[in-house]
């Protein structure tokens, strides 16, 4: 019975400690970045990583009295003011 009680205390304690440790930054990784300048761009250039294409968000720009206002979603009833739009394929 004593083993069962100790496992009921140890398991939640291990879970709590692992959650707290995972929130910390990795000092070794930070040292490598600072010392060798490892970034995603440099690793892509050196051939360590494949390049990836990040598609831009859709944008809808409408005329105003000053410069155009841009939104992520189209504004219904404002098609006559539409200056430019870009939608993801």
C-alpha cells in the first residue's frame, strides 16, 4: 500500500517538473545561435534544410480619402472602392 501512495505523489510531481522544464529556453541552442550564427536562412543556404514557401495572406485594399485601407476579408457592398486584391491560390 505504501508503494501505491508514493507513486500517486511521484507521478504528478514528475509531470509538474517536466512541464516547468519544457517552458525554459535551451541554453545550448542559444549558444550555438550566438556563436555560429545558425538561423533558418543560413541553414537553408548551406543545404542543411530544404527551403519552404510561405504563402502570403489574402489582402483586399479599398480607396479612401487618403491612402488605401487593406483588410484580410472582402467588405460586402464596397466592390466599387476595391483598388487591388490578392487571394491565395
